[in-house]
C-alpha cells in the first residue's frame, strides 16, 4: 500500500482523505437509517392503543417523540389532537419537514463526493502529465521519471473513480430508503389524523 501511495504521488493524499470521509458518511447513514431507529415495528398500533386507553399524557407523548422519527410525527398528531384540523395539519407538516431534514442529513455530502472524486483523480492525472513532460528530453529522457509520471496519472484516475462509484451508489440507496420512510410516515400520520377527526365528529 505504501508503495502504491508513493507511486501515485502527493495528489493521492487528497483522494485518501476523500475516501475516509466517504466511508465515515456511509457508516453514519447506515447506522442512522436503520428501521429500528426510524420506524419501529408496531409503533402506530401502540399510539392508537395509548389514545384508546386515554394514556396519551404529555409525558407519554414526550417519550414517544424521543423514541424515533416516526414516533416524533405520531406524537405531534397526538399532542395536537384537541386543535382544529388546519392547526393540526400545519403542526404535523412542520415536524415532518424537520424529520425529513434529519433523515437526509449528509446525503448531499455523498452526492458531492461522487462528483468531486473523479475531478480529483483528473487533477492527479494532470499532475502526472506535467511530470511526464517535465521528464521529457529530446536527447533522451529519464525512464524512471517517465514511469513515475505515468503512475501518478493512472493511480489517481483509478482511485478517483473507485471512490465515486460507491459514493454515488450509497447516495442513491439512502435516498430511496429515506423516501420510503417519509412516505410511510406520512401515510401513518394521515391515518391517525383521520381517526382523530372521525372521533371528534358529533
């Protein structure tokens, strides 16, 4: 590995730093977007049971909101159950926007890396080409310097692409996962809201 880094020249360090950031973002999002943390199974039913038994006191609602992303949205529906429909809808949408922001956090970073990494690889290629032209001599260039320039160009290009591919793939995967979560939470919140409206009717 050290031999490869040495052959790739100093531009490779920019890509190494980028790869570390990419790995950290992927691990963080993989842990944060687990179903058990975002949408625990059976949560809507638990909220309905709390409301049916009239055990949805402020302390229970606060525990529910702290438990998960879906819990926060359903807790807002329950907390605003005595308000009129428009007020409750605005409150749910406000919380939903914040939950969406938290779920999408750092995904823009992965998208940016998927674009920047190949450019950094291209920058390394340019540096390698400069090394090649710098080593060229019409009377006879140094083969070692020429080989070093070629190594810089190829290693940086390859490593840049190698970073961009998983960054883009995980960005798309996490985005689809977040969209599924948000769709499901919106559906469950709407169902609970309709149930509250039905019970509020005389």
